[in-house]
C-alpha cells in the first residue's frame, strides 16, 4: 500500500532553529506527519517512504522476508501485511514475550542493512526491558496468549448493555436511556481495545461499533502510539494537532495553549464521527483498499433500534446519533486523560534521559492511576495498568495485576521511574500540558534544582 498523496504536504520539516526531535536517533522527520489526512494507512505510507526497503521488513539491523509466513503468523496475517516495507523492531520486541519468534527469525533473513534506524530505542539483553520481559514470562509460566475469562465476560456484558439500552431508548424514546447506552458503548469500546492488541478474535470488532476501526487503530494505537509514545512518531499526538497541541513548542498561540479548556468537549463529542468521515475519504482517495465489511458494523445499532424499538427510520438514526455523541465524549474523556499528558510526563521536546532502553522510555511517557489499577474492571474499561500495558500490550488486562511485584522489583533495580497520579490530576494535567510551551530541561529521573 503506497498511496499517491496528491495535494498533501509530504514532509513539512521544522524550521532551521527547531530540531526534529529531542530523542537522539530520530533523525528523519516522519513523512506525511503533517498531512491533512492523519490516519493509520497514511502513517504506514510515511513509514514505507522513509524506510525505503521495498517489500521487506526490518528488525534491528537485518532485513527479512515474511511473505510466505504471513498466513501462518499466530497473531494473524494482518499485522505483517500492514507493516510490510517498514521497520518493525519495536513491534517485534514488544509483541513477542516468549523467545519463539526470536528463534524463528533467522529463517527469514535476507541481508544486513547499514542505514541507521529512525528510532532512538535500545533493547539490550541485560537492559531493563529484556530483563523484565524474561521475568514476566517466568512469572506467568508461559501463559502469555489469549484473553482471560474475566475480560471476555466483562466485554460481553457491556456489549449486551449497550445494545439493550439502545433498543429501549428507541422504544420509550428516552434520551436518558440513550445516554446510558452511549456510556455502555464507550466502555465496550475501551474494553475491546484489550482484544485488538491480541491475535485476531471476534471481540476486537466490538471496537468497530463506535464508528472507529479496529483495523486502523491497530496502526494508530498499537503500532504508532504504543511503540513511540509522545514522540513525533506518535500518531495519537499528531492526530489532534493543531487543535490539541501536546508537544512543548514555543510557537503555540494563546488560543492554542488555553483554548482546549473551551473547545475540547466538542472534540470529544465528535471524535467518532470524525474518524469515520476521514476513513471514508481515505478509501475514496485510494489510500486504503476499503471499505471493509467491518465498516458496516456500526449500523447494527440503528438497525436494532429500528427493528425492535418500534421507531421510524429517521428516529432510529436520531437516537443512534445521540448515543454515538455520548459514547464519543465518554471515550475521549477517558482516553485523552488516562496516562500520557501532564507537564511532569516526557513529551518530545523535553530533555530525555540518557538510558534509551525502550521500556524505560515507555515509563517516562506514562503516569499511573493507583485507584484504577487496583480494579480489573476499572483497568479494563478506563485504560488502567497503563505502564504495564504499554510494556506488554499483547497481554490480556486480566494478567497484568499478577506482574506488579516483579515489575516494581525490576524498576527499582534499573532506576526506572514508575510515576503515579490521581484521576483529577491527570485530567487537569492534559490542559496544563497543552498550555506548556517550554521544554523540561531536567530529564526524567533527574533531580530538580
């Protein structure tokens, strides 16, 4: 997939007095980062353009050909088909907790590559992340794949709640019930995020009921945000620019710094609709091969309202529109304030710590909410256990709480920060971060003067 992005800004480089990134190793400004159409397929096209490795895959300093392996890939062929022509080092390391993939890798080796990776992160065998990953595998006794019963029951119950209250909202023509349905749908969507990180399964498609796309979010969230959080390679940072500007840039306007307090509710409320519209434009312009069957999943809700709620078609659509607005607002309120945006959290532009271990850098871009992490239900529906989830995204949320002892022990050994905050603190922190236009000059873990 290499779209011809006509009329788009292919590569808007920073001005001469502004560095590409504060992270050493990101030496190339991502192609299409400032494109008007910001989405998973366009981000992948930019990666393919920057890597320029043809139809191969890069892992560290080797090029590999997984073409014949795609159909046999345990996580599903989509992960490999989407990333063909890109550097998948971070995804390879973070998505394979056991050593099986590492043992198989030499079978697909094509040749060495001498050009530097456009990434700052390291994965030294005796470093923080590789040490922790080995201990996690031992702690879980190799049970690192598949969802837990608790997670599946919770997601299924939330789905039933969302659909049932949607039908009842239509039947009684009650916007109160519609609001409840919207909240249920938001929680269903967040819980489904747990499943699209894993190998292909039907619960990942609960996410698509929201008007968003599990396929595209596997790129924008799992392959971009999760692997390069708060950097210029993080699509969930660039996606909201210039409306929400999280990076500490000096050229922010007054409105850009403080306007989010006023207009962010509108951004929250129409995120789902905006994502669907952009996706349709991407299909129309040929940037992706869709529409896919999954793009019709959202219409299940208005169909049920129409068929079983006794509504006219236009009324079913009105109620669905309201449910989606409530759901989008709730999802965004949870997601954008969950872990990543606070003045004390590293954002590209701040001075990074010298240790560029991928796991350490992940934790520098996250703060945890202890009150959320203590409950499996709250963690599943509000992006809880965020630090551990970033380190081991393919692990079901139901397994993360078992890892806390070994995680804290390893953090202490390697002087890796595990920062905590409150729900309210992170909510305010998002707006404080938008207002911040000067970088932190003291790296994470450094002592303040």
